[in-house]
C-alpha cells in the first residue's frame, strides 16, 4: 500500500510537458498535480484537508507558473485514470454512490489508499465489498474481472471477499498451466475426463506469482477433496432409492460433471446435483430431502476447509 518514501522527496516536475486535463484544469485552481503525463489544476485546499499525506507534499513551480506544482511518481501505483476518478468523486461529478462499477471503485480505492484519503478509501472498500460475494450462498454473483478484484482485495486487505475471489480464480480461469506445456491436457483421477487448461495470457499477467501459486494450490486441494465425492455413488436410507442412485449416478452426475469441467467447480457441481429432480427419477421424498441436506453440508464443508487451505482461518467466514 502507500509508502511515504515514494511520495516525499521525489516530487519534482517532469521534464516533459504533461497534457492539461480537459475536465480538471480549473481556472480558480490553486495547485497543479501531475499524474503520469496528465496535469490537473485543482483546489489544493480541498485535497489537503482530506489527506494529511497529500498536504505534506512539497510544492514547487514550473515554467514560471505561480501555481504550486507537484508530481505523483509512477511507482506510487496511481494512474491518471485513477486520479481522475478520485477527482470525479471529490467534485461530485461522478460520486461512487452513482457509479459503483468495479472499474471506478478500483480506481478510487487505489488513488485514495495510496494518497491517504482515508475517508474515501473506507468508502471505496465498502463499495468493493458490495460488488463481490462474501458468503457461500452468494457465489453465483460474480461480476467480471475476479482476477483484478483478487489482486486489489489482497493488496488493500479487503478480507471478506478474498475467499470467494480465490475460489473463482482457481476454478474458472485455468491457472494450472501457465508454463510452456500448457497445451497438454490433465486427466481426472479416473482418466475419465480431459480438462482443458489453456489460460488467457492477460490473466496471468494481471496476477502476481504469489496469487497464482495460492490459486493453483487451492485448485489442487479442491480436486483432492472433491474427486472421491463425485466418483462415489450416493446411497440412501432405502434400498430402492440406493438402486436409483446406482443406475443414474453416472449419466446424471458424473458424465455431465466431466463434460462441463465440474470436477474443478465442486460447489457449482454440488448445486447442480441438489437441483436435479430426483423424485422424477424414482427417489422417495424423504430421501430427496435427506440427500439435498447432505449435499448442502458438503458445500459448507468445502467452504470452511478453504479457510485452512488459503491460510484464512483467522478471517471471518
């Protein structure tokens, strides 16, 4: 996150002439801020009041301008787009309340965290928590870019959504083959299925090696746990219902799971099993109820075990 040493003592104007912001070059602005190759003339008092760190930045002058001038170094991790999103919130042009999209929330979170606008950073964190799932029952709610969201959540310690994001990245983005042999296929424990594992290169580029490693390890743990669950034919309290499982488990459960990469998505696969119309296939009502409760329990067991697998056992579930 933010580091004072990256901000203080290195704020000298760039030798290149930055482009004036079309939106935030204010006639009555009292401070010029350069981020990337963009310059913003804004009200320094507003920024100083909201960020003690920003107010501590040394001001200089450039090209004989009377307006003080600061440069945000590139290694701070704030882009021009990030800073402009922060200004759009500060000036109430596009507040987070009116556009809580992930792209905007991410930009505001980065800029406000690195530049120490603490109240805005707290708001952006809350908005990020609203976008992504935190509980097992919310896993169906997945906006785009879970890899970007995971990187952001880990970087800024947004813990409640990390487990669901790790699960999504591990089970849906195929990170298990980011090496030259990635075109090879991986077979299941029973050699009954091939799993395509060609990752999108931009996903690999967006995730740190540590996040890739943890996501791979999580997928390994999920596979080790769920493979025997999937390939073990279910049984019931009644012999007749057990016979139904013996006849239907392969065509209704195993084969569809293998065809849809369900072995790598245990929670979704279990939900598919739960949603099957087992009564129509011959199970009695009592066994349908009992087995659905058992499969929901298996989902909860996986969700809880992920705390240990990810080293999140001290975090709230």
